[in-house]
């Protein structure tokens, strides 16, 4: 020990290096940034290890939907997301590839059933949550235990708990997850796979992951197609129901305002507006416009955008904004299916004061409004 101390005193640089190395090791052990040292629940195997490439159909049955199934069916594989296209939490690589999905609410009367495109982000999040259902803490199953955990059959011999049926590719019978009551912690719940003899207490809330009984939870909330991203928009025009118009165009590397004045546009303000618009998602799907809708804020919004891989291939998307319902809430009508959607927009109001909010500097040349 004395000889080691003597060597360190003789070489202070080595002593500093060893001290720093020791601190780095301590930090790695404490923070475990790459999950190298997984123990406990995180190290346990998933009860059912599947991703979107394995499953072709999901049926969600719950008493909150009157026992009628919410069905998700897998479509084509989606292109990998670019970093700027990821909203909310990005999907980690281990979650597997993403697919387009459709959803339907299969009601007792077939003619009353409804079908929609499904929300790709929420489907991806569901599969991420599914991976957190781990075989760590198991309880022996018994009739008494089933009743206590809300996983028993009713007098008709049917389960009333949440059931998630996963049909894997090439298989005729599903894997079924039965979800009982939540534990005292809201993030934990009791889960059983098929008719196994064990019930797992898991650190995942599959009831929340499937919408907590909300039948439209997996309905596609995006107003615009997934491929329409803010950085691809080359033009915007707005025609107001009250008269007048705003037109913006990206020309020679900069944004220009063409209506109601001819001038350079404020780049940062325009880009904030476009990011806001391209990211619109429905918070609600009203059956009819609210009675108190401010229709003086109605407009026709027209976006011009290019393809990701072909910059000369331009497309157009037209959307009706029916009016403003609250401080930052608006009601729009999606053209492809006529669906009414209530969205939140911070920057859309800027179009009604475009000269003050979107024009760069002064000296604008006024032009007549579009008729």
C-alpha cells in the first residue's frame, strides 16, 4: 500500500486519471444508461414477446364497450420515421417495425359498425407497453383469486374483464391476455396469459394502453396524412369566410407573402405556424359543430407540399376550418372522410393578423384581396 501511495505521489497525473476513472465507473453503475446491469423486473422476460411484424389482428373486448370488440387489423409496413417526423416519444429500435393499421368497432348490429384508419403512434405505444408485461411476480391461480382480481367468469360463463386477443401471423387461435383490476399503484395490474395457472402482477397498465374503455382511442387523430410534414410544405393559402385571404410561398430559399401584402415573410413565424398545422391531432370527434362555434374564424386552408424523395412532385391538400370553439380550440372537417375534428392550434390565429405576425419588417406593398 505504501509503495502504491509513493508511486501515485510521484506521478500525480496517474492519480488524477485513476480518480476520474473511478468516478466514471460509479456513475455508470448508478445511472445504468445503457441498461447493461438489468436486475429485478426489468431483467425478467416478457410474458408475451411480440411486435407489430408478428401480429395481424388485435381484438379488444371490455364491458366498457358492452362486450363488443374493437378490432385492429394490420396493413402495409410503414417507412421508418425520420427524426423530425417523430412526435411524442420516439419508438425505440427494439419495438420493431411500424405498420399501418385499421380499426373497427364491431357492434351487435352489423350495419352500425364503424371503421377508421388507426393511429400508428398509439398502436406503436401499445406494443411498447406490451413488452413491459413481464414474468417477474406470479401468483397461483384459484377461483377465489380470480374473483378477487376481477378475472372470474360471470353467471353466463363469460369473462367480464378486459381481454386482449392477439392473432399472430399464420395462427388460427389467438393469444389472450386477461387484464384484472389495477393494483394499489395505478401503474400496476394483474394479467393472465390464456388459461395459464399463474397470474402476473405487472408494472404496466394495459387498460390505459388500450384506451381505458374509450372505443375511439385507436382512431387516427392526425388531420393530415403522415407523409405531409412541415419541412415539405412549399405554399399556404387561406381564404376567410369573412372576406380576404393570406397567401405564402416558399421561393428562392425564403418565404414570401403574396397576399394580403407583397413582402418577405418572417421565416421563424411561418415555420412555427407550419409545424403547428402539420402536427394537428384531434382531441375530440364531435358529431356536429358546437352551438357556440365562432364562425367568423372560418376559412379554407390550402397547403402545397412536395414529395420527400421527389422535390418536383407537388401535391395539394385542402381543409375546411369551420370556426373557433375556445381560446385555442378549432373545429375542422377532414376531406377524405368528412370527419369533424376538434384540434388545438396556437398559431392559426396569426393568419387573421398576418401583416403584423408574419411579415418581415416594414415597407409592404398592398395588393387587392382575393375574391
